[in-house]
C-alpha cells in the first residue's frame, strides 16, 4: 500500500538552520511556520535535527533560547533514508522509533527533503478518501 517512492512525497523546500543558529531563531521559525522539526546543515550536509520537543524539555524561557546555539541541543545521530526508499520505510522508522520526521539524504549525506508523520497521514487519507471532504468538515465543525 505504501509502495510509492519517498522522492515523490517528500517536502523538498525544507527550512534549515546551521549549527551556529540560536534556539531563539529555531523557536521563531517553528512558531511562524507551524513546524516541529528543523534539520541542521553544515553547508549542504545534514549534521543534526532540532525539534520543538528538544526545546520544550529544556524548560528554558524564550529569552534564554536566544543565547543558546542549536548545536548544544540538536540530535546528532539522525535516522535518515534515501529518496529511492518506499513510503512504507518512512512509516516503519516513524512507528518503531516514535519519530515524527525523517530527513531524506543522498550518499554524501546532503539533505534532499523531509517526510513527516503528517505527510504519511495525508498520503493515506488521500488514498482512502480521494474526493474533497471540505463540505463534510464544514458541516461538522
């Protein structure tokens, strides 16, 4: 059922930061863009990931985030997949490890895109309910 390639469903225009960016910058981006994961790049190479959970569990104030670099908090060992994998592989990584995003990289570990748990839900929902359900949502919300 999830045999389509990751490359056809990943978000390619990914918002990223570098290791010297501050947690304050990450926080602002997450709030403005309504995202929860930001890949951290050194040039084009993926070196880590910072998430809203990483920041929340610190228990710091917004002011304190401005003084901390993402490199102090980011996860450095990030599960990744390549664009030739199937969406089922993403779902497997997400469910086995309770992650909510998988960066997609090439052989040089350069970021190509990202697939999130929301992307997987959207994919499955569209497969199950291909017609527009907006009227149903509007009538029942």
